[in-house]
């Protein structure tokens, strides 16, 4: 996959912070493309029932 560096930049606009997170290349194989990555990360990090407009929503 072209452009895969193995990391993502997580930006917190509330706290004005940015953190680099490392991901295994297996993620790139299982969830091809940006939409697949985003869906997997949101699935793992969001609690069920989070209000779409609340600060707890990461999107």
C-alpha cells in the first residue's frame, strides 16, 4: 500500500494537543483504505450510545 507509514496523528482540538499513534501494518491489510482505518479506530474508541454532538465523540 502506497503512503502507509504505520502511524496516525491524533489531534485534540479541545486541549490543543497532537499525539502520534503507531499502528501495525496488519491494520492496513485488514482494513484497506482511509475509510476502513477510520471505521476500525472509531469502533474501538467510541462507547456505544455516545451523543453525536458531545465532546466524547471523537469524530
